């Protein structure tokens, strides 16, 4: 795919990585832990119009939700490396079916599929790939948080599965601009890095 290629909407899926209330809401887990990315707060308003434009062209929209599954006693099963970085995580955060786990309100009515994930990639141990294959998707467009984490891992997994990969440069964010820019530069080796506006303009 080149910078000037037209993207056929009916063969394209937008994957929105982890734009959830517990990450972005003022009452979410990350706000309580004072770990909200200011750049990430800007993403829902940028991504929602892309999702709606793609759906208008017959495309598919999937969203991943980071999920902390409870153990037999109701306590969240948190990976040790994550708990070390985010010691504020507690019971109820990112719990399945909770308000915190849910997509941000801006994405209401524009998501076709939601997958729960437990690691960085939206493909890892989810049904995402199976659904995209059944939907005859050839191009995967990745956005969300964070650029050097869930976005990069999802984009690389899509590349390994032989999808055409597009990354929305202003549709994702990291905890620093240096990490964001370095990740985009790295991802340009496996796919097209473009803006939300230019992607919508190139929808055929």
C-alpha cells in the first residue's frame, strides 16, 4: 500500500485499542492513580469520526478492552510486571462488564465488535483474527493507546497475519512524545503511517 492508495472500505477494519473509561475517564482507575496521558484524552474526539466514516463506506470497527479478570475470590488477576508499574490497581478496575472496562462514550454506536484482552495485542487470545477473516478484511487500521504498547503490538500482530497495516499517527498516543514518535517511525517499516484526516480522505 502506498501513500496515494485508495483504501476500499468494505475490506477495511478499524481496530481501536483500549479507549476505555478506566484509562481515560476523570473517575477511572488511571485518573485515581494520576497516570492519565493528556494526549490520550484527545483521542476519542479524533477516532470516533474515523470510525463513523469507515462504517459509512461499509467497513468494520472493532475495539479491544483491557480486562482484569477476577479470581475465585473476586480479586483481579494482575500480571506482576503491571502491578509493579500500576500499584494503584484494585478490585473492580477493568472488571468485565464494569463501567470502567467499557469503551468511552464517544464510541457508542460505532463499534461492531468488542474483544476482551489481557495483554498488549488485541489479537492475543481473542477472536479478533477469526472475525476479521470471516468479514473478508484485508486492511487493518490501528489506533488507540498506547503507541508503544497496545497499538504497536496489535499492528505487528496484524502484519504477521498478512493484513495490510495502517497506523493513525494522531489517532494514538503514548506517555511521552519521544516514545510516540519513535514507535511511529518503527511501525512505518511494516505499514502506512498516516493521519486520521488523510485516512478518511483516502477511503474509496
